[in-house]
C-alpha cells in the first residue's frame, strides 16, 4: 500500500488547495437550475454533485480521469484503481506493488463463510455478497481510528486501508458465493502469484486452459469500474459515506442499489432477449428475422433491451470493446453472432421509428454474451460480477471524498403543496 498511499499523500494537499480556491472564488456561481419536471422525475440532469474519478459526456462515453475507457481496455484492474485514486496510471513497479498488496489482503474471515452458509440455499447472489460485506464491518480500520480520534485531514488514510482490504477480499467472496450458491463444489483458494482479475477467474473454477476466460474477466472488470457519481450505486455509496460511515456500510448500501432491476440487472434482460430470438429461429435468425422481431417488439410498446441510454448519444465504447473481444475470439458462437447482427440492424430500425433519442447500444447489449460463451449461464450472478468491478469506483470515490473533506449530503426537499404555491 505504501506506493499508493505515498502518491496520494503528495497529491491530496494540491487537490485541497485547488478545491478551496475554486469554492472561494466561484462559490456563488450557479451550475444548474432545477425544473419541476426534474424534481418529480428523479433529479435527472440536475448538476448537484462533484465526481472527479469519471464522467460521461453524451457524445463521447465514459472517461476515467479524462481518459476514454476504450483506451484503457488493455489495462488491468490494478491500473484502473490506481488511476481512479490518483489521476495517474501506475508504472509497472507500482502496478505490481498494488497487485501484491491486494493479494496480501485476500483472506476472508472464516465467520463470513459461516454467515453465508447459514443463509437460505436459494438466497439471491447479490444478497449474499452484500451480507458478506456488511458482516465484515467489524474489520473497519476507519471506524476504529475515528472512535479513537484523529484529525479530519487524515480520514482518507484509514478509508484507503478499508478500501484495499475490501477490494482485496471481493473476488474471493464473489467467487465463494458463485460456488456455494450454484453448487459448484468447494471454494478455491487464491494464488499469490496471480493478479486481482486472474485470481477471480481462478477462484470461480471455470475451465480456462488458454487463459482466455481470465482475459475476459480482466476486460469485464476494467470496463465496469466506474460511471460518474450520479448513478444509483455510486450516489448511494457517496451519500452513506458522507455521514462518515465506513467503506463496508457504504459499499454494501451502494450494491443494494445496484441489485435493483433498473440498474444492475440490464445485462440479464439483454442476453435473454438474444437467447429467445435464437430459440424462435432455431439458432439462426436471419437479418430480416431480426428486423421483423425488432419491429414487433417496438409495436408491442416494449423496448429492445440494451439499446438506448439515459446519457449517451453514441455507441457505448464499453459495448464496442466487448463486441471486439467476442468477434475476435468466438465470432461463430450463435449468441455472439446474433449480438453482432442485432448491432448492425436495430439502430437502423430505431432511427426509422424516430422515437429513440439514442438508437445505439449500451454496455449491457453485449457483456452477457461473453459470460454465456464461457459457460457462466447463471443469470442472477451477473450483477455480482458487475459489483466486483464497480467496487473500484465506489471505493476510490470514498477515498477522494474523505481526502477533500466532503460534507454530509443533505439536499432540501419541498412538498407538492409548496410547488403549487410557489411555482407559477
């Protein structure tokens, strides 16, 4: 941890000085106005948060600390977490140090497994993951340091410790949940010589003689790492953390939001639509079959899963990378072939219909196809994979917010009666 902590120790005073100067000079400037529609519509589009780890310009897609996610597709999760925390990519030595640091923290307390084993056998994998994280709260170094007393400017140090502990254990917990919940056999211990994503792939126990699945996991974990601060999971984690709750409370809360059907379950719906399409046409839907089915779906008042995005107005660059991986390694896989054909046909259908603001695919349109190809067909587990990756974004945001001394989040609410009286 010393490498990452030392770098942050140098950067944080600069960030604090810059932020304080910015607020002092421009504190009374407006950055957003709120309409009645936005107040009733989930605050969509309201600029009311600061998130320095990532942003999502509608015409570009996800940027991690200013770098397009597509340009990071060949990196490791260790690279990404270091980048999220510091704004810099690590050199090979620092990457290896972070990888070793996470591996040294991978041991999961035995009581966590006992808690999971005591849960009903049909518990949802996300509930199992969240429960395991919350059960480990007793390990929090932030809470221990806070209870003992420490200067506010040092809050980020034990928060980073908690973040590294939790991040180090996440693959082992998630893999243990997979093997336990779906009766895959005994848990598989991590190996010290493997990277964070390689260990996750190893502990899942999926046959991988060529290492291709491990590379798929690396890509999956990189691409889902963060998505600015306003989405449900990131915002929930930020909100809970703003009360100075530790990383275990905060990340568990965020992942409870990720488990919702409108947030983290989209890849399951997208893959299911593709599978049903293949079944309907006996594994070989023609381009005309896809076009016809797309129109039937739209005319029935439904959406085509995976197409359209609340923010983006271009093809999601994460989908582009997933598609490229699949078409490189298994272009003749029936599911992957249909995913590719749908990509070439559905946007044109949506343009003809004229209702979609964004006819292009989002990340969920293709990610499930990769998992399905390698034999991971347990749909309810897919959001756990998403969670392991998104933990990097949530944890880095917690560290940065504690470093900058971000206050408790407390927006003002009004009543419908107030709206009727005051809005003309």
